[in-house]
């Protein structure tokens, strides 16, 4: 029992029994961003290719759903952190191979983002830093709630991946649905009790959304023109014909698929887009 406790403390504190700094690999951009904000930049020894904006210069050991095992072995992590949902399979493989992997839940709201920050802080020996950052996120959420526009703009929100075949929309159990609501938008799938929904063309057309919001990966460099080229049926939407379409570039503060602290910045950016659209529709 005492040996097990010692191992636990060695893995989940910023230094181990020998005084060496904890070595962390983060394969989820939201967790990488949180680790850096918690002051753990120096402890990060490996990241995914999608984490580079949040921890520049750190060795890339894989993607979001796979790792290069040789590179992972080279950085000798004490712990590997991942985000649930898409990374669930990779987490299982890491555990099978003997890595001390820890998976945090995909948040169902912006409060869940704060909860993950607090849990991650405790996990890497920064309990109080995690609670402080989580508290700041909660305070920001409360401000957004208190200042939310009284009228909500009905929006169709979509995630697009580089193959342009994988399309998803946030459902009621997604942090993104909460972000949209705080920005002043009513997601057309907000009544669906799922984290993500495969959007149906007939649903979108039938809902006649006031605006279309598309979140893409940064490397895609997506534009409205490119999106409509790949999604020709969307040209018939009133929102598109009237110019109410926005592309979120996937950069920090412009990413509706990113459940890290900068989702607050993304929510503010969305509000800056939505409020003028609301005013134009009220005229």
C-alpha cells in the first residue's frame, strides 16, 4: 500500500522522489493550453501536431489520434494526458503499452472547461493554480451570462475537417452549445441530447437559420467561398444569401472545437459577430 502511494505521488506531483521535474506529454490542444497557463511549460516534453500554437518548440510525438511510438519513448514521459471522446481509443492503447495515461472528460459546458482545468492542475502538482484559473473562467462565464443579448440569433454551427466529408454539429451536451448560447445564438441542434450530431441537410433547410458558423482546422485556411464550394446546398440558405456566414479559423480564440480556456475568447468573438447580425435583422 505504501509503495502504491509513493508511486502515485511521484507521478502526480511536479517533482518525483529524486527531485526530477515531472515529464508531461499532452496530446490534446485544450490540455496543452491549460498546462502552459498553469505554469507547466517546462514540464511538457511532447505534444501533438495540433498543440504547437500553445506550446511552441516542444517535440511533436503524434497527432490527435495516433503517436509515433519511437518519439514517445525518446521523451520518456511520466504521464500522458488526453481528452475523452476522439482520444478514447488512443488512451486505451497507451494504457495497454504501460504508459501512465490520464484522460479528462470532454466538457458539456464552459463550466466543464473550468472543472477540467482544476483537475489537470491537481494532476500535475498545481492544485491551487488550477483552482485559481478555474475560478477566473467561471467568473468570465458569469459575465457572459449577465450580458447575453435578450434575443437569440438562430444559427447553424458546423465543424469541418480537412477531408470535407466529416461534418459534425454541436448538440445540447456540448461545451460549444453553451458557448453559442452565451454569445447570443440558439444552436439549431440545442434540443438534441448528444455532444455532437451528424447534421442533416433537411434539418438545416427546415430551421431556416439566421446565420451559419463554421469552425475549421487552422491548416485548412478555410474561407466562405471554399466552404460553399464544398457545401453547395448551403448557397440556398437565406443566411448565406444575406451574407451572415462566418468561418472560425481554428486559431487561438477562433476555435469552437477547442474546450480550453481560450473558448472564452472564442465566445466573445462570436458575440462580436452575432450582435451586428441581430441589429440588422431588427431593422
